[in-house]
């Protein structure tokens, strides 16, 4: 069976802001710049519920993050413990 997960590694484009849906679920989004040496591709990443509340505190502009996208289009951000440049 083929693994359909994709890893994206890049830098956060702006600080995260948390918002809440009408049902009270936390959500935040950020842009992620993936640079392959020749060009930069921007991705929109959306975090929900507990991950959104964690992300808004821990993820800042310029931080390096990993995002794992599964075939269900769910993502999980993993913070690389390095300071931004």
C-alpha cells in the first residue's frame, strides 16, 4: 500500500491569531513558506481545537515547522525547536 502522507517543511509567514467558530471551536491559520532552493511555494495551514490553542502560543513568525498532510487532508504541525533567524 502506497503511503499518501506528505511532509512540508518551511517557515511561518506571520504570527498566528486565534478565532472561534459559532460553536466555540478554536481555529487559527498561518502561511508556510516552503523553499526548494529555486522558488518559494506558500501553503495555507489551518489548525483546529487543541492544536490551534497550542499553536497560537508556540508558533511565531519565522519559526521552522513541519506539517504532515494525510490523505484525509488533516494536518499536524511539529515545531522544530530552533529560534527564528
